[in-house]
């Protein structure tokens, strides 16, 4: 399977190696702005890697609390230019919506304000009334340890560019459900969640979300919104991500590499006492 069109760009570079210089072609991960409009009103612009843009928009709507089910979305279209190429614009129409873009912009401000950002961010999640993920889902640690290799093997664009994050859903048997790549790790998660939303699979109560890089607050918040019980990353989580995971009962795993991982919250879903 080839990467989505426009996800990779070619450029000419100069390579220095052991005193020798040569001109070669290099692959770059594409980065372009995507505007999302809801009911003809500008909602947000995010820098992303083109590809799976409708999923990105759908996932963003769910993880930011604008919708809870696909039935709330009347239409979700990516506009085209005069020659039929996809534009950097996704237009969404909602059913029976009273949503105003200003509401989300206030949430962005609260989440990014310095000094009180931690308290404000967690309080914003509390006010959304998000529920704790299912306590009945478990995964064997031996299976968990195999997931990073499976993630890397499926990272088509990363293999060509070395410059993208990935997010993937696995079931309890370690079978890959879906993988998406993006220059932003939060966008990769939104693409995965958006795929699940459009497929009618929300909540993702029987899934593990594995992300490349670190497990930040945004990743945990988006996972909880999608009903995902376990989030694992190959690097470290942030302190705020750990606090949110512990408060809402999500299993948060870091440093998942080879045959080692660290559980920061909810260990009962992946390890048992000897």
C-alpha cells in the first residue's frame, strides 16, 4: 500500500560523508495547513501531513467534545479546487448543533495559558464529563512488548522520511486495527480516532493506543474521549498526562521498548503481582 498522495515530497540535498560530498534526492514528510470549518464557520487550522484529512477532522470533532457519535455529523467533505485536486479544507455540517467556534477557542486558551495550564486543562476535562475507560480490558505483557516492532514495520512514510509520528490501535491479541502517520503526534491520534468514529466503532473499549514519541496530556485526553483504556508510548509521558490518567482511570505506559515498559497508571490492565 502506498502512502497517501502529497504525504511525501522530494527535494535535492547535499550529503557529506567521510569527507565526500554528493548531491542526492531526499524524501521529506509533507507539512501543510488544514482548515476545518463547522457549519460554514472557521473552527481551527492545524499543520498536518496531508492524507486521511476527513478522518483528522472527524477525530478532532470527537476528541474536542464537539460530537459524540457519527450520527451528529450531517456531512463531512473535503473541498476540491478547479482541477479536482484536494484542497486544505474540510467542511463539516452538524445536525441540530448549537456549537459556536468561540467555545472551543476558549478551551484552547485555557489549555495553553502558562502558570495555571495544568489545573485549567484538567478542570476543562472534568467539565466535559468524560467517563473512565472500561475496566474489563486487559492485555498480556508479552503481547504488549511486541507492539512497537509491529508499529515500526507498518510506518510507510516514516521509513522513507524519518520525520513522522505514528499512532496505532491494537486489540488484546496484538492485531493491528489501524495505523496513521502525521508530522504532529496529536494529529496522528485524531486520524485514528476519526477512522473509528466514521466506522461506527466508538467507544474503543477493547483497544490499545500506541504512539511514537512521548505520551503527552493531549494524547491521554483524546484517548479518554474515544474510550480507549490503554495508552502506550515508546518514550516518557508528561507529568500532566500521568495526573489525568490516574484521575480518570486510564492505563498509561511509557518506555515500551524491547522487553521493558513502565506503568504510570492503571497497572491491573497489563500486569499482575507475582
